[in-house]
C-alpha cells in the first residue's frame, strides 16, 4: 500500500510539472505566433506618387497682318473725324469734342477652367471712358477693341474675365460711358503696346501706344 501511495504521488507531481511546462510553452508559443502572424504584422504602405497636372502652354499669338477696316452693317466704314494717337496716360481727342481715355490699367493672371482658358497667363485689363462731345448720340453697339505687342507685332488674345464690360447702347450728347477690356500680353512686352478702339463708323479708331505697365 505504501508503494502504491508513493507511486500515486510521483504520478501527480509528474502531471503537474507537465502542465506548468505546457503552459509556459503555450505562452511562449502564443507570443511567437502573434509575432509571426501576417495578419497582425505591420507592413509599410506602398508609396503613392501623384501624376503632376498637365500644363497646356498657350499657343503663340498671331502676327498682325494687313489691317482690315471694321464693317458696319456689312459695308466698309469711311470715318471722317480723326484724332492723333495718344499714350495710355493721355486722352485721344477728336476735333468734334469727343474724347476717349484709359482711366486705369490693372495687371493680373488668368484663372478658371474651360475651353480657351490658360490659367496662370498674364492679363492686362484696360478701363476705358468715352465722352461724347457732340450734339448727337454716338452708337456704341459695334465697338471693336484690338491690342498688339512685340516686334514683330502680335495680336494680343482677348480675355473675358469677370470684370470685363463692353461698350454698348448709345452715348448721349455730353455723356460719358465706361467699359473694361482685358488682353493676355506677355509681361516682358508691356513696354510697347498699341491698342485700337473703333467705336463707330464716323470717328477713326482711337489709338493708344506706349507702356501699358
């Protein structure tokens, strides 16, 4: 009987030792498993390189060719009242008392999206004022404004910004009418700009030339 008891005690001690060892091995194994489990292993995220936005350069402006007079109602105009050219800081004065002047020049850059829009390009905006010094109304419904620059001269592209406002309607005797026109002119060429303003079929075009900075 004593031998049986000793054997039983030894058997229980062996089982207890196995359990503790098994627990330690299981814990270590669990730690190892957690470290090696691909589901819990941190991996570096793949580097994402964004493709740069495509920049579309503005095409070169057309060289100025032979001047074609503006037609009125399908017919070539024959203006009879002329005025000498002026700088951008002085008015164009006609012999009948009518005058045309640039009241302000603003520099900026083109923004926005859409066909024919080239963001980032320079824009020069001209504020114009026409004063009717005659006794008759002047029709301003067919005004054409053109700007040129450079050597050889190129025709500046018009820019229709939010501030643009064309001449229109009529200028009553003694009244002044304002308008705003914008053109994309290279910054380096602002020192030699020519702008023509044809506002009716009676007066020759008002011409401004010089620096438009």
